[in-house]
C-alpha cells in the first residue's frame, strides 16, 4: 500500500516475489512507497482501426491522467501502449506480458474477437479491463466478467437505434445487410432481424465477409439488385471505408438509403464527404456536441494534430472514471475496483445520463447524426449534423443481461 492506501498489482508482485510466493490474483494491502499504477492501452496501432484508435488512444488516456494530477494518493500513474495487430493471440500475449510486469488496467481492444480473447484472460487473472471499440453482446452476456466494463460500442444499442429510426420512416421496408463474418457481424444480423419484426420489415439477405475484404463492388451490386430500400453496412475500419466508396461509385444513393451500424469520424474523413453525404448513424461521442467536447477536442488536437474519434473520447472519459474509482476505493485493479466503477456516478462532463449496469455495460445517451454535405461545413472536421439524441436506456435497457453468469 502506498502512503494513501492504493493497492497496486505491481506492489503485490514485488512483495510476494521477495518471499518466494507466487503472485496472488487479487490485490492486497502493503506499504509500497514509489510504486506505479500502470494503464495498458491495448489497441490497433498499425492496422484497420489505427486511425480511429491507435496512438490517439494513448494520448487520450494520458490527458485523463494529467487531469487527475498525474498520480492518485501520491502513487504515480503510467500509460503504456501495445499493438493487438487485430489478432486475438497477439493481444492475449501482450496482456500476459503486461500481467507479468504488474499491469493494473487494460483498456482498448477494438474488434470483438480480440476483446473476447483478452477478456477471457483478464477474467482469470482479475485484471481490470475496459473495452472500447468491440461490438459483441457476449462481452456483457454469456462471456461477461466481474472485472470488465464494456464502455463503447455494443451491437444491441447501435443496431436497435439505427433500425428503429429508419424503420419508423419506412415501415415495412426491405433491408440488405453487409457485415463481418464473426461474432460482431452475427450479433448485428440477429438484432436487426429482431427489430424489423416490430415494423413489418424484412431482412432480405445478409452478406457475410472476412475481416480483410477490401473489394465490395460485387457485394454492393448484389445489394442494389435485391431491390432493398435500405442497404446497411455492419463493418469497420478499412472495410467500412471501402464499402461506402464502392456504394458511391455504383450510385447506391439514387435507389436506396445507405446506413452504417457503426461509423467513426476518421472513417468519413478517409472516404470523403462526397461519398458519405447524408448517411445516418448513431455515434457514442462527437467532438462538436457542446462546449465540453470541443474543449477536449482542442486539447487532443494540440497533442495529436487531429480531432478525436468517438473511440478516443471514450478512452479519455473511461480512464477518468477508472482513476476516480481508484481514488475512491483504494484499489487499482480486480473486482473491488471494478465494483466501485459500476457503483459510481459517471460524471466526466461529456458522457450524458450515464450509468454502468451490473453486467458491466455503460448505458448513456448518444447522438443520432447525418453526414453533412461539403457545402454545409462551418468548421474543419465538423462532419456531422446532430439530428436527435437517443436515450441510452431505450437503446440498451436498464437491466443487466440475464445471460451474464456472474450476476
């Protein structure tokens, strides 16, 4: 324990190692002056999600640490970064190496396959975990964890909100879904079918594709030929960018609405407003929502050179919440710390009406946006018009997932 009582994983490892005992998986008290609270940002540094997550996620976490004064109770806080390479085995290997070095929090893990693999490891080791950028419902369902928070992106909320908004405009409409062939995409398909039943709509076809697919011309041509009223894209990163580009090249907008389940600021910047204009979707955080988001965006841009994505904003606010829970609970990792995170009010000045369910799902209000035409932009990077605010409780529900086994 430090002078102020913060129990860190690395402190325990040093203490137990000194007497030749294997490291325990839960935190304990011990005077460890000069120890460090270590936050590991485990993210995509070089691949498809590097623009929206990447090094910017580390910057966001460091800004949160700075806002807390750089230490908690006299214990300094350090942020390190690791590359998942979008590979579950690589991500778990990095998590294991960090565990051996005494990591307290692992955050990030964009991509459901990576997130689920890392969560299985951190659940066994009682390492505090925050997911940002993975969409699978399993993270708070059958594979939930008492040491994990799913802060951003969840198929249920995004698919439900998008489908309801567009189905209310076009009840009985036909949909065509293009999505990834892994748990994230399967969850989107299942949730979309469920919502469309309430509006007499029909999912005509789901075209599943591998993570590394970049050519969507034939897929978009098939979607157009289906006669669907709405073509929904449920992928991310390079796959999403290419899907939008090829839809534009084929003139999809003339015959159908193009919608995206999950889209980031950087995706639109890459694809260009000319191709994405008038697309609509839900976004967890947007830098130009209000004064608080704009103030953070200015700080972030001074460090990174660009506006923050919703993923990077989520890293910032979730790291703040984690550090406040460390301060309040006296624990820096493990179930006691995460229990404190669930119980505490989400009060960061940016997250609206937020609370964390018992299963670890953050519920909060989110903007429903439209991509602006280039002529509508009033300031650099202001790509989205906020059409509405979607209440989080209506998207996710207030009750925990009954499939979560630790409840």
